[in-house]
C-alpha cells in the first residue's frame, strides 16, 4: 500500500468524482448518457472511468488548479483497453462498431503530417487516425476517442470492416511485447466540441504527466512578429550574402524583419563515401541532402568563411539575385530527368543510357553554373579551421543585428537526429551508428513521400540515446554563443523508423525529447524552438513538456510537385484545412504555426487572409526581389509586429463534420478573437483532397467553383476565453467585411449574412459589440484600421468615460473606421483636435492616422459625443 503522503495516492484521491460516469460499457455496447455509441464491443475490451485509473508515476509535480479542473470533469471520461492471449510488439483489436454517425477525425497522411477526414462509419476511418470526434445529436453532445500511450506502447485508430473501429498498439521493437492494456485510448463527452478537446487533453495531461498544455508554457516572442524563412528563396544554396540581401530588401521596402529562419543548407553535411571532413558541394533542392549526415556540429564552410563587416566593405561578397532561381530551375530539370529514368526502369526498359547521359549532362551544367564554388563565396580559405570573433556565424549574426536593428531572433534549421541522415559515425565525439529504417505497417496507408524513400535508402546516423543530451547541448550551446536564438527542428518523426534496438519508439522518443527539452531550457531560454514534421501523437504526448510552438500544416507548396498545373491553386486550400483542423488538438498543447508562404504567389492574398487571423506568427519565404509589399503592409506594422488575434483559429461548428475540400458545398469558416471583437474568416478551399484508394491528395476540379453559404455572429465561440465571454453577451454588433469594405449591424437573432466566395478567395468578418453611450443612447463600435486584414487587431485599448467620451488606443497607420449612430461633437488625435468624416447613411466614422514612430506606432483617438 502506498504511504499516506504518496503524491500519486493523493492525486488519485483528488480525482475521485462524486458524479456518476456518463460513459459505461455493458451488453457489448459503449453507452454515453444512455445512448449506444459503439456496438458489438468485443468481450476482451474494457472500459474504466477516469477516476479509477491511477495516473502516471512521473515525478513531475502537477499544478493544483489543473488537477481541480480535471476532477470537475472526470465523470465525463474514461479509458478503453483490451487483453489478448499472447504478447506481441504489435496488437490490433476492435473497440466496437458504429454506422450512421457523423465523425470528424485527424489521420496521418504522411509519416510527418496529419489532416482532417470525415465520414459516418468506423470503416470510413483512415489508417493512423490520431483521434475521432463523434456527433451525438440525440443528447446534443460530442464524444472524442483519443488513442494514447500506455507503458512502452503507442496507439492509433484504424478502419475495420462492417463499421468497426480498430485500435493498434505498437512498441516499435520486436523485443518489447505486451498482451493487455487498461488505458490505451481515452474517451470523453461534452456538449461543446471546443470544451471537449480542452477537457480531454487536460485529462490525458494529468493521466500521463509526460507533457504540458499550452496554457502552462511560455511561447517564443516571435509569435507576435513578422519574419522571413530562407527556404523557398534559396533552398540548399543559402549563404550569408543571400541572407543579407534578403533581410536588407525588407528593410528597404519599409518593413522591419523581427525574426529570421536560416533553413536547411547552413549545416556541415556530406554523403557516405565522400571525404568525411569536407562539405557536400553544389546541393540545391530538398531531396538531394536527405541521405547526407552531419560531420561537424557547427556551420558549413559557406558560413565559416564569412568575414565580419565584409557586407558593408568596398568589395562585398558577390551576389546575383538571379542565380538562385537559375540553379533551382536547373536542379528541377535534373530531378525531372531522374524521375523519368526511374519510371522507365520500373516499366522494364533495359537501355537507360540515353537518359543517363542526359542526367550527366544536366549535372555538369549545374556544376558549371556554380562556377566551381558555392554561391556567394568571398574567396577565403575553405579549409580554414580557425575561429575568431570576426568570422563565421558569430560575425554574421552580429553584423545582421548591428545593421538591421529590429532583428530580434535568428533561428537555424536542424533535423531531430541532426541532419536528415543523422550524424556521420566517427566524424564527431559522439557515438553514432547508422541504423536501417523500417516503417510501421500502419504507414502503408499513407502517401508516397520522397523524404521517407530517401531516409529508408540511407538509414539514419543515430547518436546513442545515452548521448542525446550531449549531442543537443554541444550543438545548441555553440549556436547560442554565436548569436542564434532558436532552432526549427524538422524530421521529428524519424525516430519511429529506428527504434528496434532502443527499447521501442516510446522509450527512444522519451530519451530524445527529454534531451531536446533540457537543451532548449539551457540554451534558448526555454522557448526558442519551432517543431515541424511532428504531427503524430508520440510527439505531442511525450515531447512537449518544454516545446510550446509547432507547425499545424504540411509545407506551403507553391505548386504541385507532381506537375498538376491546377495544384498552384487547389493545394493552397488543402494547406488551410490541415492548419485549421489540426489546431483543434495541437492547439491544446502548442502554439499553432500556420507556416510561411510567398507574398508574390498567385494565391498569396488567400494565404495572407488566413495568416492574419490564425493567431500565430507571420512569416514569408519570398525570393530576393519577390515581394508584394502592398500585401505585406496589410499584415505587418512597419516595426515588424503584427495585429495578432488573441486565440488560435478553429473551424466553426457547422464545418466540423463537413468536407470543405471537395464536397462541392462547404466553405471553410474559422473563428478567433481580438481584444475588443471577434472574427470569422470564410475561405473557399474546394478543389482537392485525400483519395483513400489512391492514397494521395489529388485535385477535384469539378469543385473548384464559387461557393455560397452564410456567416453568423453566434459562430464565434465567445465563451472559450474569460476575456471574450462578455463580448458574446452583446445585444448588437457592428460587422465589417474586409474584402468588400461593407459595414452594417447585426444581432444574435438576426439571420446569417449570405455570402458567395470565388475559388481561392475569402472574406473576413469582424464583429464588434455595440456600446450605447451618453443620454441619447448613441451607438458606437470601433472597427480599427481597415487597410489591415485584421482591422480589429489594431485596437490595443478601449475606454468609455464621462458617459459620452470614447478613448481608443490604435496601433498602425492608415484609415481608422468606427461605427457611430451620430456624428461626434469633437475628435482628438494624440491630444490635438483633428478632422474626421461621418456618414449618416451607414454610420461610418473615418479618421486617417499616420504611423506614430515616437510612440511605437500607437495613436490615441478620443471622440466626444
């Protein structure tokens, strides 16, 4: 028996609920409030109420307010498990069946990436489903089933026959076996789908105690700022001169970059068979580096050769802004030729000499374009091993900050295992071994992926998990010393391919994630990390004790890599669906990051509209010379900060069980809050989606057409934050449409606003509570700066005083708009009386503001009535 003061025993007692469980299993059925949810539940399946299952034995303390909150909803949840006769490292069992019941789910369509899927039967689920949300209209409720981790096993849901939901438990090692589980999936019920996700992941947090919720952590400061990522601008050809010119171009255009991500291409990598102490040369596209490994833990020669002050000297390193695009174009030719060769070989053609000759010719042309050296070489010794304060990455970051004053953060890219191919054995002080990769059978149902093909081809040079902290700390402490403030960690779900010898995927993940968390705390102030290629439950349930931000979508694809010309358009809607629906679960644990985009893309405005209200960071991956500053100025203040929403954007309730990608009917709507109002963004994402038979995302051109629908103020979930709940009680709202420029009033009992949206287009609806002021009952609502997509985000403060006066704190410059039922008697701007315009027809009250540089862009506007 546990001692009286045992913390686990205390927590267990605390979580005992006085209310009866809303879920129970009997007669081979799982009931929720008396309604059968699953039928034909096998006899080896068990259900245990939440309060009856002891939580994890982790030594980490649990916050008392969190425990109390979980206790208050513990009667709503419980755990499913099952027992088998024989132990195995991979076990599959039915949890029961359902048919004719709408569901929303998230499944892995690639090893790294997850997306939304809907249906109405257990057989409609996809492989590697991360959770399934069931609609239970009989009791006006929702139920979520979330596969989790138990012991050394992780789980996922799979489709079964005849409506059955299958659960798969796997350890990732044939040496780690089990036969029974008590808490392999968590089930929770609520009458609010957003509360449901919050309550469910809070309960899992308490049960496992292996991760922390977003509310418990600090997020990187860059979430409120504008940045640039070098990836699409340079790919692997990135070098100091290119980065410098890229940052300078934003400054010259009137925008202050506040963070920079130097993506893949800065590391010291080479390929097996090459000189173990020299960098691989002339790499361009992603794919060519995926079998390469780290041979040093610091920067590659391109960055090591940088000399402090050289960019401002009389003979700066040469940089041709056209050259990256020329190199990329040539590399694409090579890639296409290699694909043609592989396709010919697969079709049985024996003589490939002609295509091999063409590939050889193209590669020589690429080498000639490099000119025998890397892009941006400043003609210093490439074999120099000396380090000084005035060379290398340290000098480069120092020069960037000295010349671009707003640049707060500089991040660099890395793979979880170092590089795509890990760390080269024998090249560092670390114990690294190349481990062959083996994919789980559950991933057979996912999309063909170049990254997986390459990783399986080359294996991963894995640093022994006992040295994981040494590995990360060695690399990160160096980066911190040379001016790097964070890392973008990619290729996170590679560990599950190589866990056979290391106690399985859960144990290997624990070792690596624990080490990464400690290094993050030691070297990057505990927050300097963007997680990417991480959209699987292993990461979220094991790796997020410290990590607080991560990608919620697949990469921004500016075109279809498979060559579909329409993919330039429909892939953009696919990206938004990834981000919006993944935020429902990921947003409980990390700050959702909607990824970068290109401001000069054909669908740039479409992306910009979503980023404006997503509630996360805003960054682009523009090529040098490839900016649309008019568009960027609608997203970013001149000082590089952004009018960010207060929450993370989520789909509206009427979109939860719909398919906004190719049902030919549904508009994606996402809601969020500003300080003094709410927003609904309506996006026509129709035109593509997942094909279960072909196991890929493909176009549906028949759906790429205008869509009609409606938007209502009640679609904003005002009760999701204490700050917004009062706004949801307003009797009347002013509504502003950012694209149409319309302003009108609505109420909670009004009909929805009818809309028609063209393909790859959108509208943002700002809803601001009407306030009645003065004895005459003047109606007033501040909209904000209408030259910004998120106009309401520009309002930083709002105060009503002396019954008939309004003071508004506005950040930014441009056209300020408010609704007013009457004309003000006077308007003051920063203490001085100023002119304004008011229209009796629609109540538009307009004032023009200049950017107030002396006050960090803040203007104080006062209206007297």
